[in-house]
C-alpha cells in the first residue's frame, strides 16, 4: 500500500511542477539581484517582453524607493 501511495504522490508532484512553467511576473523578488538575473533568462527569445519586464521592474523599484523615504 505504501508503494502505491508513493507512486501517486510522485505523479501528482510531477504534474504540479510541470504546470509551473511560463514567464515570471514582475514583483519585488523578481526585480532585484539574483531574481532579476534568473527572470530575464526566460525572455531570451522575446526582446519586447524582456524590455516590458525591465520597464515594469524599474517602475516597481521607483515606487518602493518612494515608500521607504
């Protein structure tokens, strides 16, 4: 019984992880340091989307700077 449960859990996790693909959304975590670096790799074939992501990150960072001052 434990073997069947383990197999079902592995299949379920695999399906969940496959569904996590896609382009990242601009937010505080994705627009800073390592997050920005890893996020931009998702846009390597779409320069317009990459620029839109960078512009949105710049906007988020400016808003964040205003609220901290």
